[in-house]
């Protein structure tokens, strides 16, 4: 009998210990709201000193997790396993998340620093009146090139990439919207075109680019361009800034036909448990001095017009990353094309990649 009681007590003790451990693990992964705010963002997309500063100023613990694609982010939030208080999706994904009822409306009265966001980046079609989102960073898709390797060949148009002299010199982003979009833009069509004849025409033109394409890659683009293993890359503007910092011989251009104008935005998902702290963190990131520090760290363009006053002049006057209104008018924001059209874009892109082999 004593052995039975002893065994029972051991089992109870082990169970209590396991419950404590599970509770702590859940808390560390954002499952408990308490005095914690759980943030889901792209990798290396915030100055970690600012997280520490927010924690010190507010007493709120920040749990920070990262994702590598909008689709992965949305899937995890839709599953509801983790109580994320803030996420940072791109514009077209916000449209999809609205449709899926995955977002909580923002309380603008708790975001007084919203006044510092440039009006050009507010009230856009993917979120009218910014009911659900606040701009975090913005940028363009364009071309990084190495004038030294190209012997000063001029690059100003998408169509310049079809020059036979560029054989095996181009790196492309592994993304359907970017690559198919490049083909569409080169023909004078919209990045959001769903006309199948236009899409097929763009894909056929891209097939003729194949001899010039060295590789279709992801994050390796930075290293390959900086190390001069390719002369040209299709990249996002923030990556361009990083690459150019590593290799000063490189330059960046947004093609004259136009390109993508993208936005990443802070939202509060339906999974949120600490909505008050979420608003507090968003407002903190909208402070001009905070936004300026974050922008200098991340290298993408800030939508915070007041933050520009706290940044180096050569950074904010660089029209490669803060394009003129005339060029901005030619840029397009990706629209939510719907599952059927997006699947067709992906199908054409896969066919293009297979054509290279």
C-alpha cells in the first residue's frame, strides 16, 4: 500500500512539474496575453534595440517570431494556434485577410502618431481609410546592375534585359508576381493584368530571356551580386540598398515603364489577446525618431514623413529609394487577383522555370 501511495505521489509531482513547464513554454510563445505582446514579422525587419526600448518604457514583454512569406504567415494565423497580437503582411495579403475575417479593426484614437504618415500612403485600395492596417515600410521592385561588369551599358528599361550581350548575367527573384509582372510591364501591360492573352504573351517573351538568366534565386541574390558573380538582378529596393552598401560599384534603377510599389503594414490579427499593447507598440513604431532609427537599420523606405527629418540627407534625397511623384505615378500596388488568377500566374511562372532546363 505504501508503495502504491508513493507511486501516486511521484506521478502527481511529475504532472505538476510538467504543467509548470508547459505553462512557461506557452507563455514564451505568446499563448498567454498577460503583460506580453506577440509580434509576427519578416526576418531581420526591425532594429532589436527598439524592442528592448519598448520593453523598458512600457514594462511589456515582446515575443518576436518571424515568417518568410505572406502565405505562410496567413496560414498560421488562420489556424489560430498562436495568439499573435501584431503581424506585418503585405498589401495584397491584407485584402485577403480582410476577406477571411482575420483582422481586428484599429482604434485610431490610440494611434496619435498616425498623423506622421505621408498621405500618399494612406487610404489605399487594399485597406480604405486604413481600417485594419498602418504602413510600416514601402519600396519598389527594380534592377540592381554593375556598370563595371557591363562596361557602362545603360540600364533604364525592362527591355534592356533582353540585350544578347547579357547572356548568363541576370538573377531573377523566385516569385511569380515579380517575374510575370516584369514581362507584363515590358509589354506595357499592368502588373495586375488578368487577360490570359496578355499573360501568355508575357510568358512567351520571358522565355526568350532565358539565355540571359543565370539563376532564379532567393536570398542568395545579395551575395551573388555583391561578389560580382552576376551583373544584374531583379530585386526589391531594400535588398538593393543592402547590396550596394556591400559593393559600391553597384547601382539601382526603377525601369521607366513602371514597376511594383509595395507596402508592408502592421495589423492586429483576430488571434490577438493583448489588443491594448498591440496599439501601444504600433504607436511606438510610428514615433518619428523611432521610425527613423528603424529605417536606417532596415534600409527600406519609411512612409513616416516626419521621420525623414531625423535621417541622413543623402539617404532621404536618394531618388532611387524615394522616387519622385512623377515616377511613383507609374508604379502599381499588387492587387488581390483571387485564387484562380493567382494560380494561373504561378502556373505560367513554373512553365517559365521549366523552360530554362
